[in-house]
């Protein structure tokens, strides 16, 4: 494999029902940073049916070029035709880096494409950088430059691993939603569109979709919340979360939680913040009864304002908090809720 033939940062722009998913915009923002370090361009890859009109949106969020595969066989996501489409683009255009969102679709698509084009893939990344590999020079081992360094939690979030793919191309990663930041959209941006037509030949691997049933989810998406009141094991019981819910209601926010709460069965995983949960960036984040383990902090440290409430004044959460309250949450939180409600009435 001639690695010099591979150039550019490609982003799989996921769309569902002809609406672009936010993860694509986030990846384009990060791809711009990576491409700047490598002195190359960013390409968005858009697969679907009747999706060409979405290309300008991708240009507005940083795509220098948009490769569009528009085919009726891609109307709904199916593993085999989407895998064939993206793998065909990789073989034809030879990107250096390919980024895919770690969504339900991306986690199915990414590994299959990497196997199809015979390269590696690092899953569920939380950080991407360009640098040297190995990270520190070692005697007798060549240190390669301008490598994609892919960082992800490992062993259940108990350690952090930085992985590279120095010997094959493209370098592929799936990236957790909410980790990267999209750029401010560029007004009036127009896409440089390249239409590509891989040949789709239905065979026994092409499943037939008989019906799509959209489930109604009562759980809010905490990644969209501007105010989060997050509880940890220190809350004490699932019943005690009612105190946090009352505070969130008074603030117009939502309730989230730590991994320990999910592991205890108190709250669903959709509400979990952290390396093995969701990455959030609310305007205000309350950490209530949360010790502040690095796995949790990694999922909320970019919040605009962090307020910690904990009875242990040595808890690590106070190291990242903007404001800290040391005390019994059963007394502090209801009092805080009462003051907020009183202030609202006064206004």
C-alpha cells in the first residue's frame, strides 16, 4: 500500500428521512482542524435517495467538497448497500482519514466498511489529534509523523487508550456524538458537489424493509438541554431523585445522572453522562452527589457553568466546579429549589 496516495479528511454525513444528523456537522468541525494540520481538504460523503439538496448545508459547516451517492436503494439505511457505497468511495478517492459518527447507524456501518477496505478502525473516540506515533520516540522503532491519534475509553471507561493506524489507509474512527464542536455556519456557502455512482447489485445480502415503525421515546435527549441537574450515587436512592427533579423543574432544565446510578438501575442509560454515556455541554450543570471520577468529568467538563453539591469537601468534582456547596444534598437542594421558586414569583 502506497500511503502517499491517500489524502484528505472524509466525513460520513449521516441523514435519516432526508434530514442531516447533527453528528455530521460536529465531525466536519473537527475535520477542519485535522485538515488544517495536514494541509488538506475536508470532504463530506452523503448517501441517500433525493439528498443532493442537502449538500449546501454540509458546505456551510465546513465541507470543501461533497461526494453524493443518490440512489433509490439508499432511501432507508440498510447495511449492505450503504457499506458498498462508502467502501466504493474510499477505493476510488483514497482518503487519508474517514470519520463516522458513533450512532446506531455509524456503529453498524464503520466496522463493516473498514473490513471491506482492509484497514483498522478505532471505535467510540472522544478525542482526535494529529501527531507522532509512537507518542515517544523509541530506539530501533521508526516514529511516523502526521498520524491520526484516536483516543477512546477502554476497559469499561477505567482507562484511556490512544490508538493509531500507521501502516494502512484510510485511518478510520467512529466518534461519539456531542464530543466535537461544529463551527458557526457560513452564510451563503455553496457545495462543490461530485456525484458518484457505484453499481448496486441486489443479492442475498440485501434485506427488504417491509415497514418502518418509529418508536416514541419518553426520555429527553440530555445533549440538547441547556440546564442539567445530574445526580450520582450520593443521592442515595431512586426515590431521592425526586428532589433533583423538582430543582430541574424550577430551573426549566432536565435531570441526568452518573454511571453508578445507571448501574444501580435507578435511571435509564439514556440519561447517563460520561465517557460510557453521553457528552453534554449545557449552560449550567449541577453535579449533585457525584464524586467527580475522571470518566464522568470527561462527559461534562465543557459545560459553561458547573455547580457541585457534595457533603465530602475533598471530592474531586470540586476541582472542576465553578461553584461548590459542601453539605447534605437533602437539605441544600430543596432549599435551593425553594429560593429559585421564590425569586421567580418576585420577578
